[in-house]
C-alpha cells in the first residue's frame, strides 16, 4: 500500500511539473509574468538572451523567462545582485518554471535597466548548447 501511495504521489508531482512547464513553454506566459521591455527601457529581444518576461514582484532576482524568435522558451534566468552573494543571504529553491534544465551558465553583468546594480546572471538553459543559437541574433 505504501508503495502504491508513493507511486501515486510521484506521478502527480511529475504531472504538476509537466503542467507548469507547459504553461510557460510558449510566449507570452500567463500573469503574473510581464514583458520586461514594457516595464523598463530595453529592446523587445536581447541577442544572447531572447525576449524576456518576469513577475515584477520577484525583482531583481527573477526568474526571468527567455523566449526565442518563435516564442519558444529557451531559458530561465536569475539576476542575483553581487551585494547579496554573501554569507548573510541565501537563494534557496530557485525554480526552473520551464521544466528540464540541459545546462547552466553563470556570468557577471555590471547592470542594465531593470537590474541596475552589478549582478550575476544564472541561466538555466532548457535547450541544448547548439540550440542556444536560437537567441544569438
């Protein structure tokens, strides 16, 4: 009986993750996500990142959802302020709303509209390294 209950819980959890991923798989994602270029002075499409959406309540860290030119989700991006990367601050349970993560990139950014302070981009890619080209231009 315990095995049956455990199997049911795992199946339901997997289904919920799949449903959550399917809700953001195509642009535009549902509320509370908003197009970043309508919130701050940035282009609609950022080469190397894509078209970004964020829940304003989660700023500055995000998650930001990044879409290619065809409106398909390619990555989830967190923008973590450098000043918060210290022993007193934690970023626990960072979600990947797009589901499976193929690989992760982390790099420094000096600041830009929307997240003006120096920060680290933590990019959870939902596509292969080869498919990153979908947002290169």
